[in-house]
C-alpha cells in the first residue's frame, strides 16, 4: 500500500467521523425523515410506480369532477373570520359549556361544589391554628383567620385557574366534535367559571368572618377585584403555557407542582410584604403574586398593604405571562390536539 | 359545502414525519351522499375528525357551510358525571333546538328507560352509543358524518337504527368514511378515495370503488 492510499483512507475516515458527529449533534431528525421519506415513496413490491408519477392518478387529480370543484370565494374566506357572528357564537358556546360544568359539579355524588369551599377552609383552619398558637404576634393585630383567608383564597385564583387550564383541552377534546365549539371556548369557559367560583368562595369567607369573628373595615371593592383579576390572568397564562408545552415536556406538571409549592410559601399567605425586614423584602418583592395577594389583603385591614405593594409590577408579569400563554397555545395547539 | 382550502395533514412522530394528506383543494358537497374509501391507516378517520373539528389540518383551512352532525353514534362528547337527560339538555342548548322535543325524540329512539336520569358513566357502551345515535337523529342536520358504519348497539338495534336513519336522512347529505366498498356502494352516490395521501374525487361511486380496488389492493 502506498503512503498516498493510506492518507486517502485516513481522510475518508475523518470525513466519516465528522459526519457521525454531525448526526449526534441534532441533525438526527432530518436524516431520519429522509430515510422514512425514501422508504415511504419507494415502489412496493417492485412493480407499482410512485404515486406522484402514476398517470391515472395524475389525470384524476387534474380533472376534478364538477361536484368537487373548489367553490369558495374571497367572500367565503372573509365570513369565516372574525365577525359579530363569530363573537355571538363564542359567547353562546362559552355559556353553554359553563352551564355544563356547573351542572356536573353540582350533581356529582361526591362533594362537588362543597369542595370549593371546604378546601380553602381546611387551609385556613390549619394555618390559623398555627398562627394562633405559635406565631400570634406575626399577624400584627389582624385576626389570624382573616389574615390567612385573605391570603389563601386570592392565591387560589392563580393556582386553581392554572391547574384547571392545564388539562382543560385534553379532557374536553371530544367536545370539539360539536361544530360550534372551538378550543378557546373550552379554555375561556373553564377559566371564567373558576373566577366566579373563587369569587363566591371569597365572598362566603369574607361575610362569615365579618359576622362571626371580626367586623373589619373593608377597603375598596375595585382594588380587590383588580388584584384578583391580575391573579386570574396570571393563572390563565401559566395554564395555557403548561398545557401547550406539555407536548414537549411531559414532566412539566411535576415541576409546576414544585413551583406552586414554592409560590404557596412565598406569596404572602404566611406574611405580609410591608412588615418584613428590608433585606428580605427586597427579594420577596420580586414575586409578582405576592403583590396581588398583599393588594387584596390591604382592603381587609388598615394595618396591611403598604407602600411596598405595587400592583403595576404584578400586572407587568401577569400580562407578559398571559401573552406567552396565548402565543404558546396558538403555536402548539395543533400538536396538543394531535396527541 | 365543506371547503377544503389547501389543507394538508402530517404527524411528526418519533420515527419521522407521516404525511397523511397532501395538499388538497376541493369543495365537498353536503347535499349529496359522499363516500370516502381508504385502507386501514390511510387517514380516513383523521379526515373525518378534521371535518368535525377535533383534529386541525397542518396547513390550510376547512370551512363548513352546512349544519354538520358529530360523527354518528359517537358518545365521547358526553359528560360522564351528567345524566343522560342533562347531556341531552347541553346538546340541545348548544345547537339551539327545543329541549322537550329533542328529549322526546332521543328517548323514544334510544330505549334507555329510567337510566336517562343516571350519570352517563354508569351506562354500558351500547347504551351510550344508542343515546348518541338517538340524539343525532333528534336534531335536524344538513349532513351527517359517519365513521365506518350506520347503527349502534347489538344486531337488532343496529337494524332498527339503520332503518330509522335511512328513512329520516332520505333528503340529507352524508359523509361516510369506510374501508368497505360494499357499505359505500350501498349508501353513497359520489365518492373519494384516500390513496397515498391523495384525496381523489369521483362523481360516480362505481368509478371510485373501481379505482380503490385496483390501486389499494396489496
């Protein structure tokens, strides 16, 4: 063997090695597709021509019978877009789905709607027990039950909405068989129902506490609702994002339950931003949900909700996350439905 | 009319891209009985699901200009925690039809008796599809979507449902997808064949069957 030949072989080997590296570094998919594509279009059994070259098929495809000739016009395409009719259909469909969900929750043989009140009640009882006997001074003169209730229920606006939207489309996919129902109708109906459910829960707690425990000075209903709305759209954003990204990351819900546990601890259920040592408050105030929660609580006691609470910071996050959720849903929805 | 405005469909799977439907520009008449023939896995049900709205085309747009039913006898849209009666109420409200009339017509057909006030999750699969079938008959659709066969439940009920359906849908359109050329010949006037991702239209059902048997035979 001449030295030239050896060198040539070595070069070829190196080139091959490079090719292998290229495959390992993420070009694997096109390579695989190319392979499939080849075997998919190759004549089977050796006799049949490729369908693209089959003269009979081509003739059929070029001479569409009158029954099937495309008949849509620009007008057809325009009316399928966003018109008042589409909005009416949206409202009708959302309302119908909401009624269906409500009926299902009321009629269920287990606790149904009662659970919507019982779950926060358990949280409130356990946490106020702890506050009452262990950290009494930390609620700073506010009734501990009121303190915990005005923390946990606003937080539920975020938590419940996001978790319900995570599974909404997958669970209700068969509903899309009805011509009038679009995926967004399902998302919106579930989210809206959750908003009103939690609002009712908050009302029940607020009234009960006022009557039975402490007649507090109530602030502004507008302030309460605008903070709750922020938490709600934050929840919608997170729910839509997780629901969409689940296509690529099945472990996402597990991660989210970890993150939500962290949020539960850091979002002001146990403390209030205004009475923290400045060094800790600096970091705690990064959490946008804390601002909303403290914003709600400030309306139930003049001692709470001070200068550090910034609703516009919360909304900056909430609107951003909502935008990400809507974009993710738009981009990945067909993949979600493919599963 | 169902307008397939340049639609195509593929799935990206772990073993590569599977092209189910190549770009298609057709308008399917909804006043006629249209049969779609295709072998197992050719994408018939995917096409039906896209027309129903459950699946999305990968590209393009589907415009439905008729009152379309959900796939005949498909009971997946029922809420298991709701009773049969409540599910009927939901569908009647959704389609904007009179509840009492819809309920009467559904109940008369579905033969589920007092179970109509039990949650649907307690139903047998036959009862569910009878309820779904009865409900789609109780609402006046322009065009019925049918996957594989007409009828629900056991043999006797299938006969009855077939008879009632054909009687009632005499002047209605349907879109039936099937791998069985006999079914298609029995019910359909015009047809399409799904072959290698091409949706090939025919204005004569016999030509469609001829094409299907020649091209798709292994």
